[in-house]
C-alpha cells in the first residue's frame, strides 16, 4: 500500500480506476514556408481559428448546461480572446514577414501575450496567462488538423489523474463518468479547485509525481477529505474505506436535514450563518444551503473581465437582483476590492514589488473617487429593495473611515436632491483584515456599525507569510496565537460599543475553528454556501458555555499546532 498526499480541493471519497489524462504533444515545423504561399498559409490560420471558435461554442454550451452561467462565461471570454484582431494581425505579420507556418506563428503570438500577462507579477493575470495558453493550444491543434483529447470521450467511471486541467477540460467532464480527479499542480483557490466544488466531485490538487507513477486501470482510493491517494489497496483498507464512503453520504443527508434549522447552541445562543458570493447568480446556491443572508458580496467580479467599467445602472441592477433574490435577509456589499491579486484591464495599475501592500481597495478608490461614488450611488439606489449594508475593505485608520463616510453622505445628498429613494439608515461597516485595524479596533468601533474579519489577509499580514507562496505554505496558520489574539480583540471591541462582528475569511467555514470562534463571541459566520450545514451541525452540538471554555483554553496555548490538535480532538469526540 502506498500513499500520495495532496491539497483537498473538494471533499469526498471514491474508489475507482485511474484514467491518465495527457494531451498529445504537437510537433511544430521550424522550416519557413515558400515565398508566394503566405496568403494560403494565412487562410490555414483563419480556417483553424474558425474551427477553434466552433469548438469553444460547443464547450460553452456544455458548460452552460452542466456548470451554470458563471462558469460558462469563462468560455465566452475565450471566444473573445481568440477572435481578437490583435491576435490575427500578429499572426499575419509573422507569416508574411518571417515566413512562419501558421501553427508556429499562432503559437508564438499566443505565448508572447501570455508572457506579457505573467510579467505583471499578479496572480489573477497569471491565471489569464494560463487561459491564453489553453486557447493557444486549441488554436494550434485546429490549424494542424489534429484532434485534442477530450474528457467527454471517457466511456466508463474513472478517477482522472492529470498534470493540470484547463477550463475547457473541466467543462467536458461528465459526472456520470468521472468519479473524481487529482492534479499534480494547483492550489485550493485555483480554477480547477473551484470547478470541482461546483461539480461536487472529490478532488485533490498539488499531488506531486502521481501522473508518472500511476497507470491507466490502476485501482486507487481518492480520499479528498483527508488529502490523499492510496494505491495497492489491501482488503482491510478497502473495507475501511467502503464504510467511510457510506458514512460520508449518510452525513451529507443529515446535513441536508439541518437546512432550515437555526444556528443555535444547546443553551439557546444564536449566531448567523451567511454565504460569500461573487455574483447575483450565486444567491440560488446560498439559499439552497440554508444561508441566513449574504455576509460578503465580492463586487469586484462585476468589474473584472469587462472591456470597460460597469456603469451605475448595471451595478444597481446586480445589487437589486441579490436584494430581491435573498428575500429580506441581510446583504453585506463589499466595495470594489481591486489590486493585490486582482486587476482591471481598463485601469492603469502601477507595477508594484508588493501589490498586496500597495495601491488597492479603498486606497485606489480614494485616489479615483469617481469609481467609488458610482458604486455607492448604485448600492444606495438598490437599498430600497432589501437590507443592504456597505462594507469598506483594507482599512488601517480612522481618517480613511471618516473620508469614506463623508462620501456616503455626499452621495445620499445627491440622490435626495434628484428625488431618488434609498435607505437613509443603511449600515456602514469595515473589513478587519490588517493588523492595524485589528489593534485599534476599540477606536474604529466607535466609527462604524459593524466589523467583518477577513482572515485570509489578516493572517498573511500578521504572520508576514504570502498566502500564495507554496514554499512557505506551512507557515500560513490562521490559528496562530497572534491571529487569534487579534480576532478576540476585534470581537471584544465591537461588543463594548454595542456593535457586532462577523467573519468572511476562509476560517469562518473551517469546521475545526467553529467552536473556537463561537466561544470568542463571533456573531456572524460567512462562508462558501456548501460549508454552512457542516458548521451549523457543530454549533447545534454544544452549549455556548462549553464553546467559551474551549476558546479560553485554546488562547492559553503557545502554538497553532497545539490549538488545532485541541480543537480537532474536541470535534472528534462530538461525533
């Protein structure tokens, strides 16, 4: 028996046969084309591009039916990119001036564009570079008349093993034929991980060497809940895992029964469980999983992958759609959080050595007030359709809060003068995601209506650990005593002023951390919708007094490992 470790991208356990997924390598000629054949070669490119567009339209329609509009939009973007006149002009120039064959010219142009994106030193743009290479491969194969291997061709249930899966690969997955998958590269926030969660398929990423050591037909156990693959299965292990699979599905049914029950402890202490969303279309999934509201609406997705800034009416319509769909429940709308790992093609961002510490979020908004004013107008106009709240990210000072609140008042006055209705008592809060804001939380609590703790950035800033750097991944510890001390300070500060604190970072949906956060007095947990029932089950299994006692014990410990072990053992005993 041999075990391979990986990063859990989507939980679940399956036993099945391996299907090794590798694209055929295409050899491209280096020889120049003959003089006088340039136009003919260019028409080969046009024909190949048209075929690639036709294929991408099929991929788009498949994604639309299996994954929904959000994921299908990726392929609309792919079609736009491959149809770009700059791509066509670049290929034409290389064919006519350098006498390159169409395949080589297309490959070079797409690779140059991908490298340009990568040079921006921005994770979001690096993901776009990967998309360009995915499109470029398809384009080159279509020009050459070679078929790309497709996951749609799988004929029996298998577990896919691959180096990586591109967006167009995952869109071809048939859930009746794919039990789960494991990739050598990728992280828990990569595209393939997000797709796996959307499809609710067990998946691992970051599984080094599996592609070269596993073969077609090998029987394996993919334990995506515990982050491992097991090969050479003996009968005892098989029996153990068949029981685990049954327990996994039994637990899933139990969790579904909790959907409409409150997040309430055995002694009657209530908290609110909400969902993080990226678009108005995510609300359906939030309601399906029993969300009591939206604790984080990441509005930057309205602005990304667009040719220009969305106007006030477009934004207002999106916020109104969420307000109407969530049906009276609270919605926290975070103002545009661009910068760091997210950028806009139509906004000139400076090249920065440390973009996460640079010109981002409200820093960018205060320097370009037209952006934030337009967004505030849209939010306020939509506030008549539901209980909307405004939340500002990346705060480090009272000065910033007061300036932003003055902009809110200016927008209110402007709307009032125009006779446009809005919620005059709309709540205004901030994200606590910097050590500065966490330390001065007692001061900031006097200025706002609520806090929401963003543990992803708060952890990386507090520990000086880049959360996207695989080499130091083990140092990124959200339950480090320093981070937990700051969280306690924030919650206590808000309660001292009669305000409330939520959490919208990944820690809020971490089952091991649930009782700790509950005991610290967290009022609202906001997470991926699929995590709500699991967190609710834990909250309903204990008394508030037990949770407080546990959190006090955890905060007395010296290391994150000790804290995690304490919490993990407590959860296991509950089960």
